């Protein structure tokens, strides 16, 4: 068994791990790389293998940095099955269509702007031709029939000697940790993959399951060097941001991942509004994807924790309280810019790289009355990271914009386990493990966690670089 790391190796996005077993090739995840635009675009377009060579994909969860490059894989010849949980299959049905639509619309927008620029300078279309989307809606439509739902705790054979079983990762709806089992001629290898590991007591979804014993483990390390604050702190901070911004007549612009983060925020706002802890201001979820995803949440109550189930049993809809308005139509989205008075807009994408949030930021970051509320991890070189780092000028749609709005962060809402939670989840596995591979983390975070694992558990721990290969025996 040979394991090669391509995406999310010494970085946070683009999860993609390549497994070769008895001449067959498999992928664990196939996500979009996000960050420096040109570099990420090149990585996303140039896969390190032909799609036709991959026998199957095992997908940990639906977030775009784990699933978002599957249509490119299909475009490059992949025709095999994509295995994941039922909730992940339903989420990807919405998310891959939406991502393809955004790819097409962003390319269209950029081409129009470039052509206007060239025409003003007296030239025609750029010599290197129009900007092409990474993939199209048609590519996404060709990808979706390849999905096959495999429920939690259900063994699935990938071939005669290789199978896997998945467990609840507690990260987002349908997220899974994966245990691969190889058994041939008396030889056994157990390879675990954490996907993105969630946190205990996260709103809406269940806590992460423990994983059975493994020989090798691929473990995420997004917050390998950090600790999160309590849920009470999160509620107080969110309420304070809304009160403070509303008091000066400003808008709260919230970039949020359409899957998981938006639903968490809506539930928190539902609770804060019900308790009278925030002003009675309109709240908009401006994301067709988030609307579709919320419908998937309502469909998969088997993934909910006890508190969220209790809401539903008592006839409450935590995703549709009376101060909340969902905005699907693009024209209605544009009208939000003409509204007066304070309000909250939650819109995708969470790292401010694509989608409607870019238009809201362009129209609002120059007004000091407003607040941009960052609600999750921001990868290096993304617009969201630049806002968190308090850059005074950023580029949106290629044009410079001065940042005068307040920038506030709510990292504590993260759905990723922190250092203590990662170590606690890992502890029961440590006595069996031969080696741990840390992925999905910036180098400082991964190295901090690696040092603690070696010191506390004595397990060999490596932080692979892109292209690094390891033979597992």
C-alpha cells in the first residue's frame, strides 16, 4: 500500500490523498485549493494523475475544499464511484452545481470587465483569449450520478481485499472519519483518515465518534497549535458585535460557509433574538446554496444532536425564525445594498473567495459604520485572511478597495477540533499507531501538534509536503 499526499499537505485547503493498493488507485477526497488565485487555479486545473486511472473516491464530507474538484476529475476521465454518507451525497448535489455556476458567472464577470478595460485602451479582447471556468454546470451534472451513499458504520468493499467503514466526524452534517481495511494472504493494514474532525458540543450535529484501532492515521491539524474559547464566550461576542454595529447604524456583513457555519449562526441568532439579547434587526441569509443546504439539513434529522431534535419535536424551526429572510434571487440580493438602517447579511463563501459575499464586501467595507464578522478559519492568501490581518487595502474583483469597516473575528465558532480536542480524540488510538501523518494545517499548526504527539504518545509523526509518498506495511 502506497500513500501519496497532494492536497492539504502543509496547507489547509485542497484535501486530496492518493492511495495505491495492488495496482489499483483510489482518492481520499478531491477538494478545491484556495488561496493565491493564480497558484490555486493552476493546481485545481492540473491534477497529478489522469482521472481514468482512479478506481474510486472516498469522500469524507461535502465542504468544497474536500469535494469541490470532483468535476475536474470527471472532466479528466474519471468514471468510477464516489462513496460518501447519504447526507454528504445530498449536500454535494447542491454544492457542486452551485460551485460550477459560480465558476461560470465569475469567468463571465471577469471577461466583461477585462473587455471593457481593453476597449477603453483601444484594444480588443486580450491576446491570450477569454478566461475559462475551472469547470461548468455540465461537468457537475456528469459528476453527480457517480455518487453512491454509504451509511455510517456500514462496511463497503472497494475491491476484494480493501474495504472501509465510516464514523461520524462531528464536523458538519454527514461528515465522516474513515477506516480502511486491507487484508490479503494473512497481511492486515488499517489506515484511518480523520477528514475534518469536529468538536464536542457543537450546535446542531452530534459529537465526533471514537475511531477503532488503526496502524496508520491521516489526521487534520487546522488548529493543532490553538485552543478555542467556550460557547458562552461565542454567544456574548456575537451579541456584542450586533449591538455595537447596530448602535452606529451599520450593517453586519458575515462571510460564512453555506454548509454548517450558516446554520450554526442562524441557530445562535434565533436563540439570542428569543432571549432579547440583540436588537430587533432584519437578518438575511443571502445565498441560494445556503437555502438549498438548509433544506438538506431538514431532511437529515438523523445527524442532529438532542437539543436540535428537541426544537423540532416542539414544533420550532431553528432555521426559519421570524426575523430571518432567505434571499435566493440575484435581483433581491442587489436590493440589499439600497436598504437603510442596521441589518445582518450572512452570505457565502466563508473565505471571501467567490460568490455573493464579494459584492457585499465591495459595497460595504469602505463604510466605518459597518462590521465584517469573520466566522471561521481563513486560509493563507485568501481575501478573508487579509481582512483578518487588517490590511488597509484589498482587491475585490481585481480592483483596490480601502477597508474602513470594523473587522471582527469569531474563530471560536469553528467546527474544527482544537489542540486539546485533537489530542483527546487521538489518545485511545495512540497505543496501536505506527505512524501519524498530519495534514490540513499550516506548517506552524501542524508542527506544534506533531511535537506534542511525539512527546505525549511516542508515536512517529510526520508533516508531509505535496508529492511525498509513504509505503505502508
